[in-house]
C-alpha cells in the first residue's frame, strides 16, 4: 500500500521536527535546530530496519519515492516564491554581505576537503 | 472565463503543479535544443523560478514572489516550508546511513567552520562600510549566515529595524548566490561525492540554496548536503547572538 510509505515518511518528519523544536527550546533559542536533519536520519534508520525485515518493497517505497522525486519541482516553486526583488534592491551593503562570503566559502571548501577527506 | 478563474482560484495547489510542470517542460526543452544539454534543465528551471520571483515582487510589491499574484498563489504553497521540508526528508531515501555516519565528523566540522567564515566576513564587510556598533555588526554578520539567523539575532540584541531588514536582504542574496554558483563551481571545487556534499552543506548552510544548488548540480547529492545544512540555521541562531556577540562587544566597546 502506497499510504504505508507515505505514513512512514510522515512519522519520520513529525518526530524529527519535534526533536528539532525540543532541542531549540532546550538551548533557549526560538528556532528549530536541525529538525529536517533529524527527520532524515530517522527515515534512514527506519529504511535499514525495514530492509532487514524484508518489508522495504513495492508500493511502500513508491509512496516515499514520489516525494523524493517531487523535490526539484518543489524547489522550483520555492525559488519562484522567494522575495527576489527585495533581495536585489535591499542596498549595496546587503548585496556585498550576501555575495562575497559565498566566494570565501567556495574558496575554502577545497582546503577543507583536502585536509579532512577520509 | 469567469468560471475558469473560479476553478483556478479554488484549486491553487493544483494550478501550482501545472505551472511548475510547464516551466520544467520549457526549461528542459531550452536545455536540450538551445544549450546542447550543457546546463541541466533543472538548473534553468530553478533560475527561471528566481526570475519569476523577481517579476512577482516587481509587479505586486509583495514579499512572496510570483505567488503574490492571486492566480499563482498555489506556487507559494507548493514551494512553502511544509512541502519543501517534506520533500527534502524524502530525499533521504537515496542516501545511505553508513555514508552519512562515515562523513559525520567532516559534516559537523564544516558546519562550525562555515558559520565562522560567513559571520566573520559579514562583520568585516560591514566594518569596512563604516558600521561600528557591535549590535548592528553582529546582526549583519548573522544575516550573512542565513536570512533566519539575521533577524533572530537582531531581535535578540535589539537591533534597529533597518539593520534587521538589511540582514534579511543579505541572507536572501546568499541563498540566490549559492543557488546560481553551486552548479557553476561544483566541478572546480571537487563537489562530486556524498562526503563532499555533506561538507558543502555545512560550509554554505542556507538549506534552500544548498538544496537548489545541488539539485541543479547532481540530484544524487541533495540528501547529503541537506542533512548537514539543516543544522546550520539552528547553530547560527545559537552562537551568533551569544558567543559571537560577546566577542564583538569585547573588541568594540
């Protein structure tokens, strides 16, 4: 049943977001700390368990795979509903602070990989 | 015509599916026929999405891009945080838990280094611009991290609303810059494996930008980048208004 997969994805999502909220509260900040990351880890662990039990097959996987493949369309919709106008017109300082550090990030990335790659 | 508008108005999300579908079809056609597949169709589609976002703001003066135009409001729902996060979690389907665990240390390390790079360079640029008070410097540096860390930090420190708006603007520019530059630089910087994608998510942090940039580079890398990037905003909200602010205060007061 396709809904089993969807429900599995949903339970991972809700639990992960909950952990993120709790962690945020625990740290005393008004933000969700890694909710999506925890959700992903939960889903990966559930996948391992289900594969071992032989339940990871057929329609169940399709229910999750649909949203996996919907990812790029959702990102396109997200890009189209960003406040691009205000980002571009929020002044030269915002443009500089938004762009220059990104280049530092790109420049530093190979250094990090070189020094810490297993 | 009135009837059609009524149907469109009542079924926003479905209209969103249709619009994104048409945009994707067009983008893949452009990629294949005009650009000889040198730039992936999804990268073009995401870029065109940004252009639509700009046009939406231009014509309506609103804050939600194209979805501020009434008939396109479903695009905003489809691209909103609920569906975005749900779809990102679903990409974990293609990720291997073992690979994530093996690169976990590199991912966490890159998170800390990433926040340091963006905060420090943001503060330095604002300083060079002539800003001297630690609250504004800290808020702008936080805005260089993500468009959420900026206002959270600004609110916590009591920054002026102009500075908070500026920090949101900087964070948005960063998201767009990462989206556009990731597919262009990916090969050059060695962004080609699950481990490197996890480190990349940690360095860049903006989950929307990392996710969109990796989607345009190689969709297989998306879950690995996303799994670390999602911790960035939380970590930034934690250390920017506390530790980093204390350090700035020591320097500037």
